[in-house]
C-alpha cells in the first residue's frame, strides 16, 4: 500500500514538472543569450565577409548558389554554368526561390552571407528552449545554447562559402520543440523548410519520424515526419533531380563501389554488408566520430552505474547522416571543415539534454530514497553500494558546472575551429590589390573564364566558368574575359592556368588588358 502511495506521489510530481517545463520551453530568452546570439551573428557575418573580400571564397559552392539565386531574381532560368545543369538538378533545393526575393531588393552576395550567419546563430534559441523544456535550470540551459554556438562545425560551416542547408539547422531543432509542445502547424512548417533546403535531409527527417513515433511516443508527429521525409526523398531523387540534371543524383559517384544509382546502393547495403564493413571499422571512421562528438563527449558518456543509456535514443535521427559520410570515397565528407556533418549536431545536443534530464530525475529519485532511509534511521549493507554510486553521481554533477561546460567547448573550438585559415590568407595578400583592379575592369554580364577562388566575384552573369571545365579543344570564343592569378592559383588548375596564359599571349583573338603581380586579365578582341 505504501508503495502505491509513493508511485502516486511520483506521478503527481512528474505531471507538475512537465507542466512547468512546457511553460519554461515557451518562456522568453534571457538577455544574456540574446546578446550571445547577436554577437555570434555579427562575428559569423564579419568573418565570412572578410574571407570573401580577401578573394578566398570558392565557386564550389558560393559561386554556384549565388549565380542561381541571382538569375532567379532576374527572372531568368537558374542554369548553373559552373555545373552545367539547372540548379534544381543539384539537390532539389527549392529554397533558392524565396531567397531570390532578397536579390530583388539588391543583387548582392552578402544577403546570403547574412542569412547564413543569422540561421546558424538562431539555432541557439530552440536549443535553449529544449533544455528548459527538459527541466534544466537557467544556467545549464544557457550553457548548452553556448555550446551550440561554440561548436566547431557551426563556425566552420559559416566560414566555408554558403550552403542552403544551414537554414535547416535551426529548423530541425524548432521541429523537435514544436513536436514536444504539440504545435502541429509549426511542426509542419519546420518540416517543409528543412525539406526545401536539400533533398538528402529528407532521410534525416524520416529517421526523426521513427524516433518521434517509437521513442518520444509522438505517433502523430512521427508519422507526418516519416511519410513526408520518405515521400520527398523518392520524389527528389527519382524525379526532380534526374529531370533537371539529366542524370542520377550527383553524390552517387562518391559511392561507386556500391552501385550506380540510389536504389542500387540501398539494395547493396542490405544484401552485401561486407562491402562497407572495412570502412565502418576503419581508423578514419573512429577519428571522425571522436572529433565530431569531442565538444560534448564528456556530457554524452555515462559516469554513473545507475544512469541508463535511454538518452542515446536521441541520436537515432543522426544515424542516416553518419553512414553517408563514413562510406563516401571523398575524405572531406568526414572533415569538420565542411557542411556534411551539419544534420548530426542537433541530435548530439538533444542527447546531452536528454542525459541531463535523466540524471536529474535519477538524482531526485535517489534523494527521495535517501530521505526515506534517514526518516526510518535504518541502513543495511544493501544500501552501501547505492550510497557510493550516489556520491559518485554527486561528484560528477559538481564537475558538470555550466562554466566548465563552456570552457571545455571553448578549448575544443580553439583546436578544431577553421579560424586559423585567416593566417594562410595573409600569405596571399601580395596580389590582393592587383586582383581588385583586374576585377574592376571586367564589364557586367560579360562571360568570363577564371579559377575557383575568383569565380564567386563574377557570379552575377549567365556565363562564368572554371579552368577545370575546359580542355585543349575548348573554343575560347564564348568568353569575353579570362582572368588568371598565376602567383596564387587554385592548386588543381595551376598547370592549366600556366599553359593557358602562354597560349593567350600568342593568340590574335585576345589582348592582355591588365598585368600586375602575375595577375593577368585577357580581353577578347571584338570581331
């Protein structure tokens, strides 16, 4: 009878706690976090704008998206001359069309850099709300939000050009928050926003649907996410991308050893697991997973024998992204410098929050047991291991101070953040002024051939191509300008640039219009 009363009390406490948590999840952001988000947005935008101003952006991927969005804003077909396909044939990202509204105000690439900075910084807001909803106090919730802002992948993604999927990062977190608050309209809005950013994110959402359905007991929300995610994946990969590109999904080539199409790869993964075991169990994979989780690794691992691992179910939606990166032939998909690990970050933080929630519940339960034991003034040898475990838990709770969490994240950021690239940029400043002068001489809308670093500054025109796209048989008559930086060339096309420069100097069709510090601008002589 006494046990039943205790269970009733526990249920009442949990019901009150859930109601309080819902109110906390809806509560206003603390001013300190508002300032942190604003500061992060400013730093992200300034760092990314500086990189662009120093001619360190790349055509892959800033130039590609900038050109497509510019053409949409000009009511032209968004055909990417850099890729040779309609932009929807790349990743079926319809988000380009609403982004083009900004270019109708003013066609400037800094719109994209600002959208990216704002989107990445805003992810701290739903992160904080999810932590408060889970019952974490103000300091812990603020610390986890700051861990998000200090996550190396977040900063590195911002620095590496522009990618529409950054908009999906806060939307993923917002979708989880909406599901837990039973806000179905906001949940569906977040789903549509995420799916509009990149076709492959549909797999993440489908997995999130399974997690919501079975682990979170949100059957309605889970079914919506699963059905929409699976449906969009099939529509985008089997219809939209082939229609606009004329071929299979571009990323399929990175998994050539598994098959030549999306469906063939999926079938071989199921029927021939031996093809991938070597990659999964490799040192490269363990290194990638270690570095990816390092900023929160001490918050993810259990340090109490009583702590159950149920909180790790929050990582289920991240599972599709990990094999996509691990099994790729391209090593940069396992680098924290690029955008490929972005869909994993929300669920790592969610697992941290879930662990803290579980630990808090178990500590409350442990405290109740201790109070009961003190009230009865009775301890037996059976209680001793429990007291020992409880002391370990208390010690670990003392270690997990919010300030310590932030300091750890800052240390990892200093090691893994790509801010160090700015030191490399200083070595290329000797051609900065010459490049500016050469760029200023290129007429708007004129077709141009150049290298990967310079192309983003000429994206607002129908035809801009890279040296990697030409061959000795290419007819250069389609280009009105050819711009080369022979002192600091793009490594992959250095030889092509040298050969082309010698060829153009002897060509009667082109005139050397500008030359300084090995920056050469050739202009085609009018017919």
